[in-house]
C-alpha cells in the first residue's frame, strides 16, 4: 500500500493515495489483513512513515541534495516529520501553502535544498518558511 500511495501522489491520483495511506496506517489497528494476532506489520509501519515523508511531505534526494515538493489532501491541516541529513537535524512542517523547516546543525552551517524546484539555503539555528504553489 505504501508504494501505491506514494505513486498515487506522484501521478495526481489523490483519492487512491489517501485510500492506500489509510490501508497502510491502519493495517494493525483495524486488523485489515486478518493476521495482526501473529505480529505487527513492521513493513507497513515503515511504509506509513515513507508515505508521510516522501509522499505527502514531498521529501526526495535529487542530485545529492534534499528536495521538497509536498502535497496534502484537502481535508488535512498539515504533516510534521523529522529527518537527519549530513549532520543537520531538520524538523519539517507542511501546511497548505507553506513549508517550514527548522534546522539544527553545525553553528553557521548551511544546507542547500530545493523547494518545488527552486534553490533555498537553510541555515543551522534558524527556521525557514517557504510559500508553496
């Protein structure tokens, strides 16, 4: 379900993306496979994290640097996640119309990223807010 959700976002099939996210996120909570008693579906848990970060959160690695191109379902307020990249600790918050990244890392250190194809420089100790299309 995780890969189908992420690909749904990539190709603009938002209905299926949300459906597959629910299937992945609820696999053990609703026992939708009928076998939760045999153990947790850890791959679905990891897949759910991937949907939130690389799918709805839009996180990718392109040409050796982080790139963000998020998309949120209309009924969601936002999504938050954390990621560590090359010694920088990022707290990412996506809402409709904005991406906010708080960065911890080496004092004065900078981290080049792209947001929806535009170059953005993040600086350790600062929070950067970028308007989304």
